[in-house]
């Protein structure tokens, strides 16, 4: 392993046989100690904050219960003043202004449209399709809960799209930046991908067929290529 030392480069060399022996000895020590000691479990106490008394009981957010009273008071004030930023149902989603950002398909020049036959579904899967909003060239995938999830097979259109080189966030850099912060806030966008609209010229390219007729996507689908790049571009 090489590392910088001023204007020079230092080198560390290791012997795998010695490294392996040290590792084996360390695991043996842990095996000998197992059962004699128990590691204490740290639990962060959580307080459920009611943003608006008119909301349903489950429409609350979580804050740490051991915060300094002044910090907690300021945090509660900010959260309540911005309670309209929370979405509990699809009706609460305002969506992203398409003039600011929308998803476009980077289809290569010379690509030709592909027509696929409608797939046959069993009675149980057909019932799920009727209960949900139709999505893509329907492929049914069973969830861990045993329920069915409708997915989209956009393999052909994804093959014609070039890769978006937009860089993903560096996890180490994010951890380093957060290490000096006194407070951490974790937010999850409600159906984040579905808040980004498809570009009007690309909606028809996402067309699919079901027993109920032909449909196309108005918002960004998980199954399309480069959607992660569009989402992270929005986050940045």
C-alpha cells in the first residue's frame, strides 16, 4: 500500500501468511470471550411530533426525545411552519415543475420502435391489474408480503438509450460532511420518482397495453433507464 509523506511516497508491504495468522488468532480470542460479555444496546428515544391536530394519528413525524429544550423548540417551530412540505397521500404531492426538470429518454439515432404482444396473465394477476393503476408492459412480481407488484418490462427501449454519466453521490464524502454536524435530519421523498414528469415528447414512447386498453406514463417510471441520474440531478 502506498501513501504520501511530504514530497515522497511511502510503501507498506505485508506478508499474507502473517496476516492470516493474526486474523485467525484474533477470531480465536473472540470465540473464547463469546458468551462472557454482552454488548449494551443503545436505543435512541423517539418522540412522535403532531404537526397539525387536524391530521390523522399516523400523520406524525419523529424527532429525538433527548434534544436540548431550546433546540427542540426551534425544530418543532420550523417543522410546523413547513408542514405543507409533508405528503401523506398521492393527493398531497405537488410534483416537480416540468419547466424546471423532467425525464427525457436519450434514445439513440436510428432506433426503430418495437411492437410487443400483450402478455397473458392468470386470473389472480388480472385482478391485481384491475385494482391498481396500470403500469407498463405488465410483469407481475410477488412481494415478500405475498402480494403482487406490477412491474414494467422496458428492456427494448432501454437498449436504445445511451447511459447518463451523471455521477452518483460519494458515500464516504457524505459521511465526512455529516460527521461535524450537531443535528442530523433524514427525509424520504414520498414516491419520489413519480413526482418527476416525463417529457411530453417521450410519453408516447412508454406506451403499453393491458386488457383495459393502451396507456402511457405521464410520470417517471422506475423501470426506465437513467431515472436514477435524473432523480439525483434533482436532489443536487
